[in-house]
């Protein structure tokens, strides 16, 4: 036998099966070779040691390690000559190296060097969740967990790309083939094995990564605006009496419904304090005054913040803390007082507001206490999302912040329940990491961090359509975490319940038509009535070819149009706030529908599109009521109603560098693009977001 530990060079994708004895390596290697109609490399040591045993019952000794290594490499190189696209190795020199170190306390330097240098496109680490099978040359099943951990650590230490395979032989094969197929695609896109494993471990389906890279390369088609939705042209206008009527209708229906309030509340409040963070980073109190900084930066936000300092709900608490930290605080110059105030507000050692979620920050000063958004949402929830004295509230949170939420809820829930006489059930969910996006630079090359790992970012609030999909409720109220009000909660509840009343009226009519279609009760004479409902109540324009359809095809088309989740969206007058608005939009197939469109979705280089955008009379305050069940009381698969082409390419900062990231179609934009949609004009009082800390100075957030 030629004593050579060099691997033969090849373009074949090589997969190494790696793990302790009796973990299914041989079985899987054979399965994979059969599946891909190629070669597999048997374990040389098995025949070598079996022969020793049969000759004189000799077992493996340290001197056998190098002959086994030479034999294994020779066998692999031989099999490589007849392999097609893939080669599956039942074992490899890394296995020999680990056994040598475990049993004999050392590894021949030649073996060690070759094991570390040998290249495989992927290692499958076989788990110990399969039964131990004894034979003549296997050691013992004792300590399998310890042995497995040694094998796993050896791959980590050697920086080998590996994925653990568990389960029975059928599930392992299915999992392995899916991984290998994606690995092959990754290689075609120039993605390394290490990057592939990182993507896999992050949980992002590989086809989504490929899709994202294509989007970065080719861009995203802009929305095609036809006209803004306006009062009586896509936006329903209700009188105060009609709001009250719709609200009462909802109250009459709600006891037989499952209600829930859904509050997107993920992420930290960093944007809320962005101008203060920038100030601390760029300001040197030894070299300039705060006024000089304001003039230099033209920072009106900082000026407003300082002038109105005592009007913020957190002022007294921080002022008290400053006097503890600095005993001579009262004698300090005004600039130093303001500087230390801001520093303490944001310092991780004290309040750390920019790194906490908005939900737990002090928003409103009452006579008896200070309320945060969690308390305000609890109060709102019992006012309009309650049936049979039970109210349900769901927060989407980041995993790192859930304890902060739970701690606040522990303090506040009982208080609100006692005052309202209502039981409140609170649940949480996280934004699924599988919806994250890979980040790329200006040349569309994936960005890496200081550890040379790929960088991912959350896919935006559009990812929450998956969280919404999991809820089991008939009516779901959606409202952002920062859109709360200090006063007029009864007014807020009235308009929210009225939107739910509009939804129920429409939904009941939709369900009656769909039930009639299922019972084959719809005749040609009924079609005109349903078409009028589609056009006038649901703002659905039918294709001109519709009248040429047979009666059967007309009914099928009507069923297709009606059998969708429903959303009723409150719209406020446009007063220049940044964000999306209601428009009539034409999609790639020529269909026209009502959509909420963000400015970033519009081609601003197109004068006509720019003019339509400027003509918008209303703004989207994220004030939604949703019906996510069908006429059979079954939950819709909400992912089937997403316009996958309505995502965004956004610019973000990573380690001080500008990167591009892909955001999914927004929760109330593209993620609900194919829902039945009704826009209703609601008063401005319903829209009081806190985008920056200075928004807390507005009347809606100040005590009266």
C-alpha cells in the first residue's frame, strides 16, 4: 500500500459522515450514494480490524492508527475516480485522529496534520439517538454522550463546516438530501461551506437567501400608483352617529367572538433617542457649549428637549438620581446639568433608555403615578378587546426583552384587572429568525462582522404576519406599541370598536354569499347583487372579461375574490407625518386594488407617480381590525395572501458601515396586499405615535 495521506484534487462535492461508533454513518453513506447514484467510501478500519480479530483475536492498538489512515485515504482517492457529482465518506482522518487521541492519548503528527488539512464540503455529525449495535470490534455503549461531545468539539476546534443529523434513518436521509441539494446551489452561487452552515444554523431557508441576493442584484419593482384613495373614492367616511352605531353593533356581537389585541413591540427604543445618542458621541463639554453644538449641528431637536426638560415624565426620577450621583449638582453650570441629565438617561449604568423597548419607558405623567405603554395598552385592551369579562393581549417582543415585559406586566396586570373587573390574558411571541435578511455591501457582496461571520438583520414588521397567523381569534385589533394616549380612552375605544363593527357587517355578508355558493344556491340573477357588493363595499374592480364568463365561471371567480381574510384600516388626515398612505394601485397582472403604500415603494424619479403621492389626503396610522378566519370558521393561511414582490431594500449601519438589507413586505402593506380591504377615515385623536422622545411633549401625551 502506498503510504500517502494526500487527498486527490477534485470538483466533486465531498460529504463526510462523522461521529462515534454505531451512530448510523455506514447506513446513511449507503443511502446517500444510492439516492444520488454515486460512490460511497467504506470504513477501511472495519475490514482491517476485523481481519486482525479473526486471525488471533487481536484488538486495535496505537500502531494500527497510521496503517488505517493510509488505507482510508487510498480508498477515498480510488472511489473518487468513479464518483458522480458527490462522494460520501463513511469515515475520514478526523475520525481516526479523534479515536487515536481518545484511546491512546496522542496522535501521530502526520495523521494530525493531514486530518486538519483534508477538505470536505460538509461534515454530517451523526447523533447518538440511534440504538447501539454491538459487534466484534466495537468497544462499548458506555459514555456515548461524552464520546459524542468529544467528536463535536473536534469539529468546532478544527473549524470544520458541520451539521448534526438526528432522527431515524428515514428522517435523516430526508434531512440530509435537502441539505445537500441546497449546498449544491450554494456552491453555484459562490457561497462557501462555512457560510452555508451559518445560514442553516440561523434557520433561514436557503432559497430565501438566494432570492434575497437576486433582489439586491436586480432591485424591486416600484408600486404603480393610479390615484390616492380619498373620501368616497376608496375611503369610507362615517358621521359620529354612524361610528356609535357601528360600535354598538360590535358590542352586540362580541360575546360570541374570540377577541385579541395584537401589539408589535419588538426592538429597542434606539431611534427614539437617536439625536441624544449622537449628541453624547460628538459633544465635548470641555471644548464647547451645548448652544454652540446646537448651532454647529443645527439640532433643533436637542434645543426643544432641553427647553422642555421638566415636562418629560421621567424628569423627576432622573433629577433625583443626579443629586445622588453628584452631591454638588445644584452648584453646577447649566450646561453641565443638562449634559449629565442626558448622559444618565442613556447610560447603561443607570436608565439605559435607548437600549430598552419603548413598552417599558415612562410615557405619561398622571397625578398618582407614571404610566408606560404596557399599562396604556392594558387599559385600552379592556375597553375594546373584551368579551365575557375576558380580555386578550398579545405582544411581539425580542427574546432579550421578554423579562422586562413580564416584570412590568406582573406589576400592572392585577391593577388594571381590579379597576376594570376584567381578566386579562397576555401572551408573547418572537419575530422568527428564519425571516431575517442577509446584509450586502454596495457591490451586493455579503457583509461580514469582525469574526468573519455573515451579518443578518431582522426582516422588518412584515415578518410578523407569521406571528399573526398563529393566533386563534375571530377579531384581532392591531395597534403599534407607541401609539397610546394619555386622555380620551373612551373616544379611542369608540373608534376601534366601530372599525370592528364595520368588519363584522362586511364579513357576515361575505360569509352568507360563500355559504350560498357552497350550497349551490347562487343563480344568475344573484350575481349582479354580489358584483355590486364587491365593487361598492369591497372596492374590487372586476376584469372586463368577467361578463364573458359562463355562470359557473362567474361564481368560481366570485368565490375566489370573497374567500379571503378581511382588514378594516383606520386612516387619518395627512399632516406630513412620515409613513405610508392609502392608494389605488395596479399590480403586475393589471388588477387594481386598495393598498397602503410607503414612500420608499414609489418611483420618485417618475413625475406622474410623484404627483400622485403628493396628492394623498390621508395617512396610515396602523389602526387595523382583522378577520383571519373563513366562512367555515377555519383559520386562513395568511402567508398565501402576501404580495412577495412588495418588499423593500433598505440601508442600515453595521459597525459604522452602510449596508443593504431586505425587508419583507410590510405587515400592513404587502403582507396583507391580497386581503379584502376597507379604509375608514378616523379622527386624528387616534394617532399619537412617539417616534422621538420629543413627541412626548405633544398634547396627547401631556397631563391635562
